[in-house]
C-alpha cells in the first residue's frame, strides 16, 4: 500500500463536473473517469467522502 499524506479527504464536486461537453445532465464517460480516479484513491487506503452539487440538473 502506498503511503499517503492524508488518511481521509472530502471531495466537493460541482454538478457541472459531470456534464462533460454537454450543456446539462450527466455524461457517462466523464462520470466513469471521475469514478475510476476516486476508486484508485480508495485503493491507496484514503477514506473519501463526496459532496456533489446538482445545479446542472
């Protein structure tokens, strides 16, 4: 397991982060990319709390 600087992090994502190039809604490819990055962080032993805004819906 990799040694990390933090044991836990809070990730605040704007709802707009999920829309990709679209004007509104959720882009599946963008969501999958974000989920993969979060999964990798968790696999490093970091606890991740996530807050998501919904302004784009």
